[in-house]
């Protein structure tokens, strides 16, 4: 079957684990029993699956197999599984502070953020519960398509070389996650002037903002002090410290160290910021 053919291609590329995971143990076992030792053997199997006669000569068989439905489809499906594995394993720092939403088309969608208005009021014996109101904050979002095509031709099959195919599929998977990460940070930085500002109480500037124990404490305090339009505490708890690569060492020292060395001996030496985010 085409499923077994795909499992055989994955096995030929050294990705038996993907065949077992996505296609099932039976398909993976049948693929091993095919004992296909080359891509030419897989071409012959594709012709048999689609009910075509096998031409004489390797060149003619490869040309015929590439024109079938089974071989290109199996190659594409196998490449997608390898690509997605690389995509899922690629680091994505934005996942620590961003949410994922779905959309069923490419139109603009509106997200709604609900916030309660007014505090609870004490209810006296026999009293009537008063009505409250709910406010909404709306934001727009949409999705789009980003793509690149991976191709294989008869020279790769003649050379029995799927390593370049494998490497390219993995590179595309990593590129997909990298492109998504770039888009997230593009949106984040595009809001630097409209969202992050002194008027919102979420921005500081100057030499004192260089990453240090005092600056991190000040940033945490800023977040804990955030209030809504009614001047009520939002009780936002900081979770993630986002830093560029050159500040990773400093960030780890601030968050993982047990002690902080101070010049004055009359101050505590414990690290109050350890594991704070």
C-alpha cells in the first residue's frame, strides 16, 4: 500500500521511529519485509501499487515511477513528517509568554478581552443584589500562509541519495519555526511605542534599567503594581524574563544564584530574586 511505501521511504532515510509513530507498527514491519535496498526498489514498488507495468531498464522505470501518484505522494508525506519533527524540536522562546489562537479563514478576526467593572458590594440581610457591568477590550488578528517548495528529481533517485532530501526537509522545519518567531517579535517590537510607555506604567529608561538585581526588582514591582481603568490592582504575576543572548549569563546568575555578594555585612546575603520568574 502507499502507507507501506511511505514507511519504506522513511526507513530508507533512517527515520524508522517516524514510521512507527505516524504510520503504525504493522506498516513499519511490512516496510522492513519489503527489503528495499535502494530508491530504485521503491520506484518498482510504486509502479506495482498503481497497477503499472514495470519498464525495462532503470532509467525508464524511474521516469515511469515519478509520473505515478504513489511515489511523489509518499515522498512528500515522508518529507512533511521529517519537517514537522524538526519544527516541533526547534526552540521557540515566544511560547513562554504568548498564547496560540486559531482561525478558520484568512479574514480579520476580533479577539475580546473581558474585564469586570466595579467591586463586590456587601449584601445586608434581606438586601437586593445590585447589578454590575462588564467591559470589553477588542483586538484584531489574522493568519497568512508562508511556504517554500522542496523538490527531488530523477538524479537523486539514480544516485540513491535521500540524505540531501532529509537535510533540506529538516532545514525547512527549523526555518518555519524561525519565521514564526521572527513574526512574533516583529509584532512585539512594533507595539513598543503604543503599548510600552511611561503612561502605562510599564516602561523605564536610562542607565538604571541595565539588567541587574535592582533593575529586575524594579521591573517585577512595575508589573505587580499594574492597575485597570478603574484603578484596581490587576494582580499580574511576572513569569518570564525575556533577554537577548548576550544577557543570558547575567539573567541566569540573577535567577539561579543562592547568594548575592554585597559590600556591607549588615545586609542579607540570600538572593531574594532566586526563581522569581
